[in-house]
C-alpha cells in the first residue's frame, strides 16, 4: 500500500514503515503533551515504592550502557593505537552522542519538575551523592561527545578552520571521555548500593559499580558490531571502501575483546556471589532467573564471541552481539525493576503503563531518525574527500 | 543456607572461596586468550 504525494518538489512515498514511524511520533507527542500538562501520575504507574520506573530502567540505565560504544571505540583507536578500527569511530561516537542526548531528554520526562534539571549544578549541589556525580558526568560527557562528533558537521558545513581546532583536541577529548564514562557508568551501579534491603541478594553486591562499568564495555563493543551490521544493510550505499573493507575485521576484533570482557564480567558476578555467600538463593525462582541471565546472556555470548572470532564467522558474531546487548538490557531491568522490591506482594509491584512504553518507543524512534538524518547528510560512514588524506 | 557461628567462620568460608575463584579466573582467562589467539599465530 503506497500512494505518492509531493513535498517540497520531491516525490515522497508513503510506505508501511513510514506510516508506523508517523504513528509512533504522533502517539508519542500526545503522551508527551499529557505528561507535561497533567503530571507524572496521569501517564505512569509510579508510586512511592517504585519512584523510578521504565524510563529510568530503559531510557537511562540501558541508554547509557548501550551508548558506551563511543568511548570504547575512540579509546581503542586513539589511546591503544588500533588504527584499523578508525572507520568505526564516527558512527560509534554519533550513536553515543544521540544516546546521551536522548537520556537527557528522557530525564526531562522523569524528573517531576523538569525545568529543575540543572538545579544540582546551580542551586543545590550534593557533591557527596552518586546521583550528583552521574548528573555532572553525563552533562560533561554529552558536551565531550558533541565536540568529538562536531568535525563531521563542520566538514558538512565547510568550516575547515574550526574543524582543524576540534580535530587537534581529539586525544584530550578521548581521555576525558574515558575518564567521565568510567566515573558515571560505575556510579549508576553505585546508586543501588543504598538499597540492600530492596534489591534481591543475587543482584545486590558491593561490586555493583564494577559490574555496571565492565558490562557497559560489553554493551559498547556489541552495539558497535550490531550497529555496523545494520548500517551496512540499510545505509551501505553511504559507506566508502575503507568502511566496507574493515567492517569484518572490526567485528572479529571487537568479538575477541567482547569475549574477554564478558569472561571477566562473569567472574566478577561469581565473586559477588561468593563474597556474600548467596549460593543458597540459586535454588529459588529468582535463582533460576539469575542463572538464565548469567548462563544465557553472559556465558553463552562469551563462548559464541570466542568461537566467532576464532573461526572468523562474522554472521555468528553479529547474532552474538544482539544476544550480548539483550543481556545487558536484561541485567539493567533485573537490577532496577524485576529484582527490585522483591519482598513486596505482587499486587504492590510496579508494572509500567502503556503510556510509559509509548514514550520509550517514541524516544528510540527519535534516535533512529536523528541517526539516519545525520549519516545521510554528513561524512560519518565515509571520509569527506577534502580530508581523506588526514 | 550454611550455618556459621561466628563472623570469623563466615569470612573464612566466603573469602576462601573468593580466592579460589580468583585462581580459577586467572587460569580460565589465560586459556580463553590462548583459544582466541592461537589460530592467528598459526596463520
């Protein structure tokens, strides 16, 4: 079903995908209007037991972890000198920038009085709080990511002098990105250290900050592999020879790293269990769920990444990247929703309203649209001919 | 759940197991590294 209409002199085809995207945007705008005119109570199922719901779990915790590809890739290239992955830096940094921008946008939905979002910096700083550190790091890192991706925009706009200044700052920005990411990725886990009585012992551990940081590296590596595959499939015509030539090497190299980091993450989780002597919980229903998370979404992708990298099976690596991403998403859902308030009766437990789902899907759609808008216009998946020699 | 009469007993057990796990991890990560890189070296 597609009929044609004209817009700004160009033929614009209405396809089922565009209709779906249009429907999501329209519904998202309606719920946004309700949220900002009627308040949180009108659109969410949040209550005093669960003041942080789907928007924090998915839009913030998952969003921040999955946007880690930016610092992982730029650190690999500019700090560890793995120049063969250079073509992956811009797409990864762009995904990181859009991811963090959407995290901040999502926070305006979730903070009761959204225009007070800058209060921790301007009015009431709480420098001893993990949340203050997360807020500060996210704000600074968003600025760093903007500067890191700005050469693409400046090349597109033809501002070569300004671009030259920003490019000279690349190493400093990369180091800043790594420092800020280390701080806030771990602090997001640190936020849950104050709820030992609310979070199930299998997920609660004094190693939570370390677990969040290490798993964010897995998320970053896997997202770069996954996103690279999607870009090649849907935007392959925008890629230059270097991108296409190196895409398989990138997947194999990142799969090796992913396998090692996942193995480390698995042992950190085991260490948490051993240090708190939580073994007996493994025989319960929550234990089965934990074993599924650790076995199916940590140990399995670790082995599959290793097999894929050894056999140079890029197809296996790409599917494993999806599994690993799902594993990180599952972990964030478990820590902040499923295993949170586990003592409460089921009728008192939180389940998101349909409007919360709409906003989360709306924000992801905005991210995909923004990514497509940028990569179809700016030199992200290809080198700008004027600067190809650099 | 295993019974512990004193904090010392608990710490000895949990820390002891953690140290054993650390040893296993060192060996396992070494093995994984060999598995990942051995074919590259052959090539």
